[in-house]
């Protein structure tokens, strides 16, 4: 076998082997500080947090329309779901695996979800984020 053929076969094999990400499959909420550029808190997902996160998804009111949704300062809170959650509104109909809350220091909070094709959708919502933040802050690491 020539070197090119061997490389092609190896690349093909690696491309067809399923990849399983270990990023957050264990069911942990991650709080990421944008200024520090690191995860500052990791806690197990609780039923209370999942219930609150699902409630925010039902209170989506608008697609975020500004050019730059990611702030310089603030937090991201990533909440994985135990199983896919179906979301349906006038902007997206999809099953999602997680929701990411974008909480800027001086602006309204946003939701980030990825559809099945990994397309990002940024949404505004009507529910106050303080209840979720209190639940996460009250949970010990």
C-alpha cells in the first residue's frame, strides 16, 4: 500500500468511528465567568434547576436581534438536560440537549440553544432570571 492510500484509509476509519464528547454528559451545571475566562462553579443538575430551565424555555418572547449577543462581562450558565427537550416556537422547532443562559452585567439575560443541526439560536425571555441564580448559588459545589 502506498503512503497516500494508507493515510486515506486511516482518515476514513477515524471519520467513521463515533466520537463521544465527555464535556458535560455527567449532568453538571457549569457557571462560566466571561471576565475570568474560566468555569467558576460546577454543580450537579437538580430537578429544581431542570424545572426552572424548562420554564424559561416556555417563556421565550423574541429572537435576539442585536449584532453581538456575547457580552464582555458577565456569566454563562450551561444546563444539560437528562434527555432531549422538544422546543417549538415561531423561530425553531427542534429537540435540544442543553440550554445556556447568557447573563451580562448591564443588560437583559438571553437564552442560547442549539438545534439538531447545531445552529445557535439566541432568545430573549420574559421570566426573571433571579430565581434560577438563587437556586444555583444556594447549591453547594
